[in-house]
């Protein structure tokens, strides 16, 4: 068997990016961009491209750090679950040392971007790191680790708004709560596929504790709340027609998501998790961008 040390650097890099599922940045980035562009519209009237780039670096860096930590901390749990036994840290495609190195580089870029944005972002950056590390441990002590994940993700829009204005914004908090409840809800759905393995190995989750039907019901409630919070955000920011069209499409996507995943039929769970939730973020971002552009956001 080829050792990890013998794998060429490009191969290790690709394996690390696969480990942290870099493409899943699509879930969190659109909402960070919504907060960023709305704050820029209010503050500058146009897009500040350097600041937008720094927000992107910070978001991707923190998410990459979080995913790497999650995989490292959970590697023994992953090895016992047939669904996750092929992950790179389990198979040896990525060594623990390489994963920690990647995590270190990612958090360095996050902190560096925060420092370049403004002093408040740098001061608050360590706080943002904490739930990213706590989340994987959460499934060892609480039946609601999904709430910790939601809290971690809720900080994205808040941080993005702070990156532009350097000031606290309750509108950003509303958007952050919407993102946190949304992601917590679809994590409930995702966790349903691991119920048997989680129960067998003592891993805690809401589906493992209360059953798949209860978890899916909880996810539906979360997504109803998310829709309400997004509507509140639209009203608070005086959003125009395009935003509301986007929100209507998001609501329709939520309905579709919950019609294709049923307690006794999880065969389309990946479609609900990866495809629908990716579309939700991108859809609302595109329509928010159109709305801000119509209202005068300049390039």
C-alpha cells in the first residue's frame, strides 16, 4: 500500500480539499454575501471588491478549519460507520498531521483576513473559532449537536456585516439566526441516515435519541422558522420585489425538500441535502443581488 508520505503534494492537496468538502462552501457563502452586499449598499452605495474578497477568504478559511477539525476529531467514529468509513483520514489518504497542517493554514488565512478587515473583526475572530471545535464534540455529550452547528453558522452573516461596517447590526443578527436555524434543520435531515450506526456506537443526535419521524418534524419546524426570519430580515432591510420573489422560491424549495424525504424513505436524502440546500442559498443570493442592483448598488 502506498504510504501518505509517498503521495505527491498535489495528490495530498486534492485529498485534503476532498476531506473538507470545499465545494460545500456554497451553503454558507451566499448568506455571507447577502449580508456583505446589503451592508455595502447602505454604507458605500457600491461594491467594495477588496473587502468582499477578504470576507470570502475569511469565510472559506474558517469553514475549512471547521471541517478539518470535525474530520480529525471524528475519525474514530467515522471508522465505525459504514457510510463514513471511506473518508480520507480513515483510509489514510490524508494523514492526521496533514489534516492539522491544513487546518492551521486555513485558520491563519481566516485570522489574517479578519485583521485586514478591521480591529473589531480581529478581536471577535477567536470567538468564531470556538463553536467550530466544540461541534464535533457535541455529539458526545448532547442529543442536539445540530444546534451547535447552527450557532456556528449563524455567525457568518453577522461577521460579514461587521467586516463592512465595523458596527453591530440587528438586521445581520436576524439573517444569522435564519442561517443557523436553516442549517440546523437540514443537519437534522442529514443525521437521519446514521441513526442505526449512532445508536450502536453511542453517538448522540436528535434522530438517534427521538427517532427519524421526530427529527424530520423538527427540521420542518426549523425551516418554517427560517422562512419567517428571512421575511423579517427582508422587512427590516426594506427589501424590494426581487428579494421577495427569491424568498418565495426558497419557501417552495423547502416544501419540495420535505416532500422527497420521508421517515421510511431516505433514498432521496442526498438530493434534499446537497442539491436543494445548495439551490436555496444561491437562489436567495441571486435575487438579493438583483434587488440591490435595482435599488442602486453600484459596481
